[in-house]
C-alpha cells in the first residue's frame, strides 16, 4: 500500500491533496501536528471527507513532530479525534497503556506502534519490532541508515521477522531504496509525499507510476544504479519504462552507496541480475568482477555489471552510447580528427572510443598532466585548454567532456572565444541543460550538434539489452 502523508494546516487542504493524488495512493496519514489548532478539534470528521482509509497521527516534537504541545493536550486531541472513523491510529511505543489505546481497541481501530530514530538504526531493531507487534498491533520503525551496510540490515527485516505485521522505513537519502522496495522489506506500506521537498522523500506519483512499487512481489527482479550522489539519475525512468512496456517483472532503483563492497553483498542477497554504476564507483567495481569486456579492460572503467554463471561481469556501455550517434560520420570519413575537451573519467572512455575507430585525437585540458596521461595511453596529442583557439578551422569533431556549463552554471563555456567555422560537428556530453552555452554558440555558426542526452539514451538502451536480453522497445519514450 502507498500511504500519502498529509502535513497540511487545514482539513480542506488535506482533502485536496488526497484528491490530487487519489489514483496513486491506497491510504493516507492525517498528521494532526501540522493542523491549525482549530482544525485539530475537528479532525474526527476527516475520514468521512475522503474515500480511503486514514491513519490518525499526532507526532511529538522529539519524533519529528511539528507542534510543541503538552503531552496531556496532545493525548486529549487524539482521544477526541478517535470519535471519527479512522482505520489506524499511531501510538508511540513508549506510551504506556492509555485511554487512547483503550478507545481504539474498543472501536476496532488498528494500532500502529511507532518508533523513530533520526540518527541511526537502534541496536536490536528486530527484537524491538517483535515486541512492538506483540499485542496484535502493527509495528512501525522509521529509522536512519547512515551507510549502505545499515540499509542492508533493514532489508533483512523480512527474513528475520516473517509473519510479523510491520512498517519499516529508512529515512534520509540512504533510505530511499527502502521506500521504493518496501514490499521486499516485508513492510505493509510505504509513505509518499505530494511533492519531494526534503531529501529522502518520494512523491506518490513517482512510486506508483514510475516505479510501480506496489506491484513488486517476491519474483520481481531488482535492478538499479549505484552512485554517490545518485538521486538525480535519469536511468530509473528509462529502465522502468522499458520494463513495464515489455511486461518484464523487474524494478530499477537508485541506490546511494558509500562503498561498493556492501552493495555487492546486497546484490548477492537479492540475486540481482545486473546494475548500473555511476560516479564515483566506475573504477571501484573492477576488483569485484570475474570477467570484463575488452572495452572495460582498455578504458579501465565499468558502468554496467551483469550476473553471469558464478560471477559478475563488467561492460562499458558509455563507450557505445557516445560513439553510436556519430558512427555514420566516422564510417563515411567525415570525422577524421577530433578535439576532446577535458581529461577526466568520461574523457578517457571517449578518447579510447574515437581511437578505436581510427580518429586522430588531441586532448585539451586545464591540468596538462591529466591530458598527457590519457594521450600516452591512446597514442594521441594533448595541449592546454588555453590554446583551444589555435585549433580553429582544423578539426572535424569537438567533444566537450568537462563539467563546465553543467546546471546550474549554464552560462559557462570551457572554450570561450573559439571560432567555429560551421563545418564542425560539436558534441557536448552534458545533458542538463540540453543546449549548453558551447552548443548554442556552435549552433549559431551552423555546426552540426550532438547532445548529451543522445549518449545517455544509447548507453541506457544497450544496458537494457544486457539486463533483459531484449531490445529497448522502440515506441517507448525513455524520458530524457
Ligand atoms: P568525469 O569523470 O565526469 O569526467 P572528472 O574526472 O572530475 O569528471 O573530470 C572533470 C573534467 O572537467 C577534468 O578534465 C577537469 O579539468 P582538470 O583535470 O584540470 O581538473 C575539467 N574541469 C572541471 N572544472 C573545470 C573548469 N572550471 N575549467 C576547466 N576544466 C574544468
């Protein structure tokens, strides 16, 4: 079940949020601590204002609540609200037997016993959950993983607590995957918001439409992307849309990871068949791979890991994604030489890809030694980025691989003042914004342009094939 948290000042506003998200949610949680004082007194009417089950909650400040209020008053408001037809009431696990509990039991309202920890995962979390659920209540723990190893602990909840009715939520950015894969934690429900305003929140729309999180079952194959940061990644949209379109029972999840080792433990535990790798782990994963393709070996970085019998295999689809959009121009001889701006990880793969097809390359970089290193490995020339203008009129292809011009610094151009003749093909691998300052200037001069999103889509489609064995469905918009 997907539960929309309602943190609104009035019941009417809360009702509007329910209506707006109605098709994505199964129930909602009315947070009395966000309601205006006058509205709190009328909260008992809320269940009859909406057409789905409602959880009644008045969070204390120490548990992340919004209103400073005496415990006596808080309980009195909760007690009064219970006159309404709520389906569940949230009572903190340290609240001793109370009149709220008695009233809820009398009325057949299910009790959710809750425990919050904004700093860590408390010791003994499984025995705590077990005790909280003892009286036939639903145990809820909202805790904060501080590493991916902590996340792994939460995912063990299902195995450790089979048959216990529970809600398990990992808060913060590490916890995002627990909210999406809630069913694989054995969690009865997951909490969603209307909009994503704080780190770790996910909108109801995203959970229901993009991830189809409520459709996950024990046979659903888990795929994903590891990175740090990772939440901005466009890959989940591309892969999930592809999976849904071909009826492939799989889900693709962003995993914020602090070290690769703990993620491989997760991947083994859930028998993952593959995952994508982004910055800064493209080199770190290499030592866990039993087999790599020629590209990975040559480039020294891997963006796709797939399961093959007995081991993990590394593939590099960045290389293919980059080259595919300009392949015809290389094969026809229109591109014979290239200027590659930048000498980071992305440049390494791109320079190798171009050299692999016989294109002559000059690397320009701010730090000359980094350009020299890549040039030496790939038999090409290198120069300082300050000399960019001297190459005007003598190159067929210009590839921009630095982070200069990336959102939010959209007005920057790493080769400001470069004179385009109009015959160059200019390719910027930045995809946000689509039209970078560099591309804009090249476009004005009449150059042929290639966008970062082309590379992203092509590498993603090849990855999809490696994951599923099927082509990416042609009729699907990968969302970029
Ligand atoms: P990636 O793996 O995405 O390629 P990276 O390895 O951090 O990222 O490389 C970033 C590239 O952008 C480098 O070429 C870097 O130049 P330096 O090697 O001199 O650091 C380049 N870059 C970043 N900021 C830059 C700036 N303000 N001006 C020029 N180049 C810049």
